[in-house]
């Protein structure tokens, strides 16, 4: 009889240990799964929240202040390349200032957008037989990347043009240059958004000697 009672007690203890072990394993597994679930939910919550904030910021930041720089071939006067600047500094005013830095070997000309203090154009002019360069912008886009309208109409700037320095560009020469770009989609957009503007004109003279070749450059503001 005592042996029987002892055997029963031993089996009861063994069963209890097994039950406790199973319960502990189940609880541990549940906790692990719960932690993993919480981690997954937390990760995706943070991801969607930060993504939403990012999109909102991108929608708020619209670079709607634009400047278009168009460069012509120095011999044929054909439009050869252009650059569009985009800025978040919104202003309807558009003042370009031309300043020069001279030394014995070259003249550096800076064209600055006064209202935003942005450098639009930087050129060098050097003695012959050298040829000055456009230093800024460095990333002009070629003419064939600029789309043209499919209509045959002709548009002209309502208020003509303005020389940044005294080049004595006559009307017929301006009209010839303008005819090469007036059909550009970008130019039409700029004229529609800012119809009262004057086209800003800069002549990049390659050499320090007078009456030498150079590139005509038109600058527009949207």
C-alpha cells in the first residue's frame, strides 16, 4: 500500500511538471509571437507615417520660380543649347546684374538674379588666340531635347528685349535670333505665364579684342 501511494504521488508530480512545462512553453511562444506582431505593426506604422510626411513635404515644395537660358551658335545664330533653373524662392521681380572681374589674362563676367542672389551665368573672356568659355552653367541641354509646338503660328515678346550691357543689337538681328526659339514649348510657356517680360540679352564675347566673335544668350523668366 505505501508503495502504491508513493507511485501515485510520483506520477502526479511528473504530470504536474509536464503541465507546467507545456503551459510555460505556450506562454513563452505567445509572448514571442506577440512581440514579433508588435514589432511588425510598429515598423509598418512608422514606415507609413514617415512616408506620408515625406509626400506632404514634396507636395508643399514646388519650384515655381524658373529662369530659362538659351544659347545660340556664334556663326549661324542657330539655337544650340539651353538651361532651365528652378527655385523655391518665389518672386515676380526679375533683375539681372552683370558684374566683371578683370585680371591680366581674362575677364570673368557674372550674371546674377538679384532677387534670389542666384548666379545664372558665368563666362570668361581671354586674349587671342584663346577662346573664352561659359563656366556656369556646366550642364546645358542640347537643342534637340527642347520640344517645339506643332502649330505654325508666330509669337513675339510683348515688350521686346533688354540688353544687359551695350551691344547695340538691332531689331532685325534680334528677330532673326528670336525666330529660332519662339516655337519652343518652354518659350511659349514662359510667355504665357509672364507676358509682360522683356527678354534679357547677354553677349558672351570670346576674346578681349573688340569686335570678335561670341555667343548670343537669351534669358527668360516664367
